């Protein structure tokens, strides 16, 4: 199988919404597998893309994913939490 080609075009519209959903789902899978560091990375990427969405586009992201992203962001990854690598 050939390698995927990397495109330098920024995502817009439906492709951007699809990528945000994919990243949130990937973070959820990593969270369930207790891979906290990997989950943190995926969640940060998802949040960065989510922040670029307009209000109308944010409504197109399923509510279950939006709630999970917001809940995990505030409760487990917020500024008041201890950053990773403190040992």
C-alpha cells in the first residue's frame, strides 16, 4: 500500500468538521485505553482545530463529542491541573 500524500492545503468546511470529529474520537479511544500522554496530544490538536470553527460549524460537531471535549478539557487538562512530567 502506498504512503498517504501529505497536503499543505488548510482544511475548510466539511473536511475541517470531519477532522475535528476524528481527532476527538481518537482522543476518546486513547483515554479509554489509559494512554494519557497520547490522549493529551490528540485532545490539544482537536481543541486547536475546534477553536478555528465558527459557531455554525461547531453546531455540526455531534453534541456527544463536544461535551466530552469540554468536560475533559476543564476537569482533567485545565490550567489548575498539575502538568505531566512532574516526576
